[in-house]
């Protein structure tokens, strides 16, 4: 089905193209670093801490199952702490940016 056939029954077909063109030209700050810190960093923290705690607990905890469960729980807790700290940091930076923009608007 061609674009003209698809849009012919739409009551807003004249607005769609301009809206999508306008959205495509929108410029904003890059979110790559924020995505890294919010999504990928906690996963990396979990995986690395799981490996580290598995090795550290190898000699002190008897049995493979309890060691795996304990390593998992400690790593999960560390990841939750990491996410909490990062969310606090990002909320604080957003609030500071909002305050700065409000001060600039007042002048």
C-alpha cells in the first residue's frame, strides 16, 4: 500500500508530514551518557560484583548453591544501591539545571 493510499482516508493527512518533519528537526542534548549510567552501568556493576563475590566466598562458604545465592543477593543489593545513588545524583543535577534556567528567566 502506498503512502497516498494509506493517508487518503485520514482527516489529518495534511498535518502529519509537517509534524514529523518538525519532530525530526528537533535538537536536544545527547542522552548517550545518561543511558550508559542509568541502564548499562548497574548491569556492569552487578556482573562484576557477582564474579568478585563468587571468588571471595569460594573459600569461606561451603557448598556451591549457598555461595551462588549469597553472591547473587550481595550483587543485587550492590546494584540497587548503585541505582539509588545514580538516581539521586541525576535528580539533583536536573533540579540544579531547573534552578539555573529559572534564574536566567528572571533576569
